[in-house]
C-alpha cells in the first residue's frame, strides 16, 4: 500500500472522473435482466455453498439496538410506546395483552437499515433506467424493498479495515480504498466472490460507543468511490458497513453520496447502513474465519424505500 492509502486519504474525485466511473459500473451491470439488481448473483448453488460455512452452530447479530433517544446523529429517533394494557387493568384478574406502537425514520444516521433499489434517484432515474416517477408520495411502485421479500441469504465476508491498519477505528473523513479491501483479504486469508454479501468494518460503532455520538451526517469514515470497482469486479450480491458506506465530507465534486449512487443506482446493490460488527469480530478473530452464512430478512413493506434490518451471521 502507498502511504496515502495507509492513511486513508485517497485523492479527491472530479465530477468527470465520477461520471466515467459511474458509466463503467452501469455498463458492467447491464446484462442483468431479472429486475432484482445484484441479487441475481445469488443462486441455489451459492446458497447451498454458503450453508457449508456453518461450523460452530453459532448465531451473531450484526444490527445495533434501535435508538429511541435523540442525539447529534439521531435528531429523529425511533418512537416506541406501549399501548396496552391500560394501567388500571395491568394487575387485574383475567387475560390481558401488552401491546406496542413503533415508528422509525428508516434512513437515519443511527439505526441499522437496508436501502432498497428505489432509494437512490440520480439524473431522474432509478437503477436500470426505471423512471423516478415510480416513486410517489404514497409509495414506490418499482424496485421497492419487496424485491428482498424472500430474504438475502448467502456467504457473508467481513473485511476489518481498522484491524488491517492496527487502529481501533477509522476517524471521520477517512476513506477505505479498493487496495485496502484487497489487502484485508490477504491479511484475513479470505476472498470475496460472486454472490457474496460483503461487509466492511470502519469501526464507526466502536468509536460511537467509546467516544459518544457525533454529527455523522457531516463527518464519517466510509468507502472511497473507486472502491466500488472492487464490488463490481467480484460481482457481490449486497454491501454493508457499520457506517453509512459513504464518507463525509464527500471526496467527489458535486455528489454528496457517491458510493450510494455507484452501488445502488449503477450496480443495483442493496446497501446495509449503520450495522455493528463488534459482537462478530472477536469470534471471527478467535477462529481465524471471516466468512459465514448470512441471513438478512427485511420487513415486508411492499412500497417502501428501505427497512430496519437485523442481519444474522451463522458460523
């Protein structure tokens, strides 16, 4: 790696460079015809092979607890309240039920969630050239989270970039490059392949836990846009991170979320944002295995642009 790569300070990207990368990635995904984006790389064969990753019979969550209190990265926290039983009935004789009401800003900067392919509108279209007019005030009529109604199941691979660099976490503004993803593969003795679910740890959750929340909308570590080439070359099925996947401030001139545009819009990748890997990392490190069966089951929200999600790693 170069010193620049090791420091995470990849060069800024001009508008023209971004457009060229976008066109290249879009063309690489043009042969998919099933309308499910990169999920088409998941086949019966890849699922059967992923099941072979199970050795320990151990399940581990990759989601963070839902946040119900406001904070600098969570001005619109999820709302949760008990709706029953009424207080005067709670201790009365007979049958009563405890019930709840829950609401969430799905695409916030605190809670673990999945981005559907209708989430990113770019130049008036969605992934695959679907008109943006299919996203209406009453819901998305194309490319909604319903595409993943049967779950996203495959071989998960976790690449731990702080472990590669020998630091507890990447600082806000740091970029993960494609070279670092390849270096992490070599260091962890694992290789990302077609149909895999790729997870990239930047240490966002550990930093948040140990140092407290901050305004992640304006300062966070993430992937450099050029790292999305790696996802395209390996033909992965989905991409997740413990941050937003995009770096802030953006390294790309005129595009605030270049990784979202390249991954969701150009490649048709479902993104998983703000996961947490702190439960999983020590188990992977202990056993020297960074791949596992992974099950992602978003809620069935037929016209939604995303869903809260709790991905499960099965080792």
